[in-house]
């Protein structure tokens, strides 16, 4: 089946902005970006994606003496603008999130990714072992080479 | 320290909202989409990039070139797993 869209985990995007320590993670993240470009893939993310990405990037950047540089922020903004992003919100209240998290054995931050992928039947691009395990267990495709 | 980032105020995307219920029926969200949601609904917000596809691709290709040329800060010295090997290992663990 031809993939036209993927659910994109926060950490894959972050790896594009800042290289991860593990080379395998970098290679995987680069591969995902290559697929997005070559196949013009649409990207789907849950509603809290921007906050999650910003939180991780802040953690990476906060030790820098001069804070965020204009060039760096501009780069992040440009790359975000260049992606064809849909936000999808499938878990609309706290009880639904809690029940789904328990059912899938995922964190409350990871659950919206997985539930979104399952609801709209898209593969998940992730390096998170919990999400990969849920994909395997609940019949959601893990986007990988 | 204030962030000198005037570009953040520039509109680079526009948004459209729609709600899809559990049976696949769609309706356009009006007002506060968040308050219209019911359990089982999917709210979809489309961010439409305000640039041509060629321009978008050029930006993403630049990003890819940057990431491919960037070394991991602490690469494993030798015998590291390839991405495929690492993922296969994780998948095998959970496929059992």
C-alpha cells in the first residue's frame, strides 16, 4: 500500500533540528525526512505536538549562554512552515485520554499519537519503543525502512 | 531576555477546521472548535503552507542536507547498529 501521509512523533522532528546521540536514531530520522520530500507525504500530528516539540527544543537550548538566536528560531519556523501539517484531535477529554493510555499501555503524551494513527489509519514515524510496541500489538503500521 | 524574532508574527500558514464524527460525517467547526467536540469526534485542523510546493520542497531539502551533513554529537565509536538493525531489534522484542 502506498503511504501518502504519516503521523510524526515529536522526537523525529526534534532530531532534524538537533542531532540525537545515537547514530541509528539520526539515520532513521533522516530517512523519514527523505520519504516526506520524495513522496510529498502529508504529516499528521496530535494537538499537543507544538508544545511537546517546543518543550524538548527548550531543554536542548536552555543551557546556551545567549538564549535562542534569531537564525535558529527562524530555521525552526521555516521548516515548520514547509511541512504539510494536519493537526488531529481524537481524544477530547481527560477520561478518554486516561482510558486509552491504560488500554494501549502508553504515556498520556504518547497516547494521542497512537490513537490518532489508529483512528485515521496512518503509519507512525517514531523511535519510541512504547509506541512501536503498541503498533505491533494493536495492528498499527510502524513507518520504517 | 526578549526574543528578537519579528518573523514569528508573519503569517506563513492559514488554518481550516472541521470535525469528523465517529461515523465519518463531517461538519465545519465554527467559533471555538474545541467546545464543539464530543467523545468520538475527530477535530482536524489543516495548516495550509502559504508557499508554493517547489519552495516548500527546497526548504525541506536544505534541512535534509543539513541533517545529513551533521554528525551526531556523541556517535557510537564502532560496531554501532544501523537504524534498520536497531528498529528490527525493538520490533522483534515486541512482536514476540
